[in-house]
C-alpha cells in the first residue's frame, strides 16, 4: 500500500537518507518543525514501513575490497533456492536484483582482487551464463527518491 506523504515527510526522508544519524533537533531545524513533532513523524514513517532501517556506508577499498563489479546472470532454471543459498553464503555479493530481459539477475559484487572476483563469478556461473563489468567509479552513489513520483496519465 502506498503511503500518503506530504512535503514535510519528503523533506524528512531526504535528510535521513543523507544522514541517518542526524539529531532530531537538527532534523527539526532543517524541516521547520519542533523536535517533538519531527520525532513523531519519524516514528510514524518507521511504523508504517516507509523507513525500513538505517545502515552505515562503508568504504570498500578501506576494508580490503578493491574491486567492484556488476555481474549479470542468465538463470535458465525455475528452482531459485540453490542460488538464494549462495547469495546468503557469499557476503561479497552486496546486492541482487531479479530483472526482466535477457538477464535474470543483476548482482553487485565486491572482491579483494581479480582472482577473488573470478572465484565468485565461477560460483555464480554454476547457475547459468554470466557477464561481468568492472566498476571504475560511482558518479552517483546509492540514494532514494527525494519526492513523490510524477503524475502519469
């Protein structure tokens, strides 16, 4: 179910996506509300399932994962449980999207080296054919929407 959000809710979401550790007093100042009203709105956004959690962004290179890649997987079967088990076991697979088109899955993978990446891709290739692209940079880091979807006819 889609939640009905007003401009203040969207402003809160934008600020939380920029910095989830922001103090309620600072968040309140930025969205022009009292701290108590802001805290109540955040609580409501959490309880309604709009805000699903808070995460830390980690610099992959600083923790030893110098290689970032996007792996596309063509999965010919219909039994996805074995692949899901691999996804649970391999913490280097950071994100997995099930998609339409020629590829069934698109995965974001972090590896310590090219040999490590090859090992991960080989494990994925047991499920179907893969195509791997190395990531040079992230001109736009992950983010969420900052406003409601545009009205469409």
